[in-house]
C-alpha cells in the first residue's frame, strides 16, 4: 500500500523513467534484505549512487517498501544544513502521503499520531536535534517491540567517529546515532552516498561498515564523470571531452590581485555562460541558467572574486556599448559552443540579448558560504554563485551550464573532491555545458573518475568483501580522522613486493601452470587471471610476509575493461641465496620497469641449494606505478 502510493505520486511529479528506476532498485533490494529481516538483529547496508543522480527518490522508495513489510518507525538523517533538511522534509511530505511525516519541531504531531500511521522523522545530523529526538523516542515508548529503520543520507559526511585514532569516547554525532540505533532490539541502518570511501575503510565492529552494497545506475540523460572526465593518458587534445576548457594553472592568484588584468580563463567562462544563457532564454528551453564559481575555501577569496566578476560584467557592458575587445571574447565563446550545438541561436541575436541583460541588471551575482545568507531560487533567472565548502555535498544547482573550478590542495581527498562535481546532473543542456579548469585538476578528476569506475565495477561483480580502493600517489581516499590508521592496509604500486620466507609448497602445481611458457623469452603477456593463479599458489612461512590474498584483491580491483593483461617474466634454474634484496637480476629489474602502468610478476625457480631446500619458486610482484591500494585490515 505505502510503496504503491509513493510510486503513483512520483510518476505524477516526475518522468516514468525516474519511477521505473526506483521500482527496479526496490525490487532488487527488498527481497534480498528487507523482506528476510528477522526483527531481532541490527543490519546495515549502503545505497550507492552517483553525484546528483537522484538518490533521494530511491531512498524514499525503499522506505515506503519497508513500511509494507512491518517497519513502522523511520528516521531520515540529513547533513547539518537547514536548507537540505527542509528540502528533504518537503519532498517526503509531498510523496509519502500514507505516513506521519515529522519535521524537527513536530514532537506533538509525533506523539498525537500514536503510531496509527508509520512515522518518518526528518532530522539534521546535529547533536541537539538528535539528543532531543532520542529522548522523544524513549519517552514515547513507540520503539518498544518495534525496530527502527534509519536512512543516513550522506552517511560518510558527519556520521563517522572522528576520534577513532584517539583514546577517547566516540565523537558526538557518531555516538548519538549509535545510541538511537540501540534504543530498539533491532534496526535496519541504510547508508546513502556517492562517495563511500570512508565507509569501506571502517572496521567491521564499528557499525558503520556496510554489510551489503547496492549500486543503482544513473538514468538516461545523466551527465557524470564519464561525460566530463573520461579519457586516457597521455591527454592529447582530441581525447579531452568537449565540455572541458583549460584555464591557466595560477588564475586564482591573478583573481586575488585587484590591480591585475582579468585572467583569460575567467573571461572565457563568463562569456560562455552569457552565450549559453542567451540561447536558453531566447529558445525558452529552460527556466534558468546558472554559473558556479568554486575557487577555494577562503571566504575572502569568495568576496574578492565576486567583486572582480561584477567589475568584469561592467567592463563587458562598456565594451559592448563601444564595440570593443570583450565582444571578441563573446564571439569566441559562441563559436566554441556552436561546435557542440550547431543550431545555437545566431550570434547577433545572442549579443543583443546579452546587451539587454547587462543594461537591465538581469544577472544575479551572489556568494554562498558560512557567512553569507542565501535565499535564491536557482530555478529562475540568470545566476552566478561563488563559494567554497557550501557548494559541495548535497547542494543541487538546477540548469548548471557553466562551472569555473580552480580549488587546489597539496594532499587532495578523493571523496571531498568528487563531491565538488556539481556540474553532474540531469537537467543540463549537454551541448552547452562547460567546465573551466586547470590541466592539473582535470588530470586529478580524470584519475578520480577511473578510480570510481573501478570501484563500482568491482562492487557490482563481487560486493564489498575484499574491495581495495585505488588512488594515485598524493591522493587520500578520505579524511584521516575517520579511519583507524593502525589497521588500514596500504599496498603501493610501482614497488617490488616479494616474500623473504618463501616455501616449497605448491611447487609442482606452479610447474604445471607454467610448463607451456619458455624461460628463454624476455617476457610473456598474459591475462590477469593467470597472474592471480600464480600469486595464490605462492606462499610464505608468515602471512604478512607475502599477503597473496591482498595482492589478488588489488589485481581484481584493476581487472576492468581498461586493464586485462599483465607482464610475466619467467626464469628457471636460478642459484640465488637469501638476503639478496628483491632477488631480481639488474636486467630483469630494468625490464619490469619498462611497463610502469602494468602489473608485472617476475617469478624465479630457485635451485634451492643455498636455501637448504629442494627447487622452488619465488615471486616478485609490482602493481601499476603511482597507484595506492587501500583496505581495512583484520
């Protein structure tokens, strides 16, 4: 009854494609995890989507279905943002018409319902709010004999214990969530995010490592990582997606200086936005057109750049009135956009619209950060917004056509940077969308996209068990405060890994596996499956000396359509003793270094005399260079 009503209202307020996707998610999750729930245990799972791919609709669909299977008390946790909490509350109130949907101040409504309808509490992850509602749940006794179903939206953002590396009690938000889960003798805790790195690096007993993961694919028309950042190295010009436009590496420095000229990248970004706005409004294809500027975390930068953009718009108006240089920048932007949208509105008509827009001050310029209050309807008009952290996680910008991004970090965090991808979404005109970004940041996002694709492909095939997160050198998967540094395993690519205490065990099996391969060839190109079989057969007297299962999981994490083969260097009859470094000859070491982006396994059959053993095999594995493989150990 509840899900049927929810999906009916969803179809009335959105497309059939959206409701079809939600129905698929529910039909996949419900029989496996919700319907078999025993109402006597605590279960956790993860609903994984892409940035701005419609996760809210899916999580509310799961909630409605759970109510059809005897769950009655639901809590939806949002980030500590009044705007986002209200947004989620109003959406739930609109679509969950068979529930008692309560806002944070609705304690009287909650009590008066007396569980006649299933209850949904929409709460911020705020210490005061969570403590208040913990007490409300205790005093009401509504959880007596009932499980609690918690949906934690952006669960990696504020829910995790930030004191995991300190000898102290858990951090406040984490403890409050744990307390609420413990109010009932059973609970279903569904985490929701597009950046689950920190969740996968939780210890098993923490309560925050998901037992299962369900990934739902984005719907038709979604522009995401593969649209903006899919490419391969080296980054030749014809491989860069058309929506990407490179800026100078140091434009932020120029923007900070009042007396410097406006950098070319910013000029081009503004011009591109104005042309896109003109085409969209002339053709009435959308009700708004938005431009996002994300320069840094510094509030002073936001204010300075807002002033600079205001000056640029004034200069542009002057330039248009006097037919001066900036008009040429507009023409260049129009030509660029015409390349991807051949039927774009004629330049003269766009030029006239832009002139009118500037003359009549139809552009709204605003700053969004912790100090600047904002109450802008981005569904209407022509808007430019500048900010930092407030532009990240959870904030949706409809019709976002232009993005200018130059925020840098010496040690970037993968999940934080991926959440900055506000350009992702459904309602953009794909032919007019542009992201202005320095080449170094494009390279970072391309690498993050590859890592994200590899993670999702592994999860779809294998589930979360054994997952290794792969990131380039100098990129952390997540913030270090929420991961137990003593337990996390890191395997470094481009480094030779070998056992110091190899055993003769499985020698005959390895002989048989390699019998068709000559040791006279410099190397063999083999599939990664063969490498996994060899690595599994090789053992050490001590587990940590040669963690072959860990290496296998690393291989599986990169075993996607971009990398299926590896290099095998095979040598027999080697008379090498103990304590000789990596056991590699100088020639074989140099040979392995010729394949920095491949998995290289060098395996020697040792005569064994200097070891006091029969002949046996010693492996040496080198994973792709500059890749770091992360996993939470036992």
